[in-house]
C-alpha cells in the first residue's frame, strides 16, 4: 500500500457553522504504523471557539484499513450532540477526493453509539466488525472489536 507523500493546500474548509483549520501535517513513520496525516482544529464559525479536532490520514497500511481508519475525530464534551463531528467529516470528504482517494475507511468501537451515528450520517456503510489483536495499542487501550465503515468517494 503506497503512502501519499504530497500534501495539498486544503484551502478554506467551512460550512457556516464550523471551520476546519489545518494545524499540522505529518509525513508518517512506517516503523510506527503512522501514515501521512492532516490534523485540523474544529472551531465554531461565529465565535472562533475551538471545539475539537479531526484528522485525515491519506496514506494506507493494514492498521489504518482494519483498526484505525482514515478519519479520526473528537469533539469536546461541552459541544457534543450538536452534529459537529458529522459536519467536520462531511467537509473532509471532498478534500480526500482531491487526493485521488476512491474510498475512505472509518473505524470505531461497537459501543461508541455517537461515533457510529456520526459515521453513518456521512454516508458510510458498515462493512464488518473485526477483532482487535492482542499486543496492539488499541487492545492495550481496551478495544476488543472495531466497526469498519466504508465511504465511497467516486461520484
């Protein structure tokens, strides 16, 4: 699986409710199962208040495909339940398409109902549930299964 090595300028990413601000890009480290990644802050459009973050991983490896996913998001507790993560994911999908990605994989733990709803709301389909192998950092952090969702990006 090839790593994406050229980072693109995402330009302004916002929908009138939230904005995504690029904070950093990282090239990845194959020895640590890391791939090229964009890290964005999520902020409210009206106030500029930062309410969370979202990552887009544009490289692929087995860990990304099966356990970690290409999009990871987090919304601060005080701002959850407002569909901000759904909005952030939706803003990233066209940018992922600009990288030539035909699909995006997103994962979450089966008991994370809020994340599952967010992922499904952006059009992802549950493909399977996989067991998390012991000895992985995900297993060490308490995950025993992951839901693997696929979002098709081809128009």
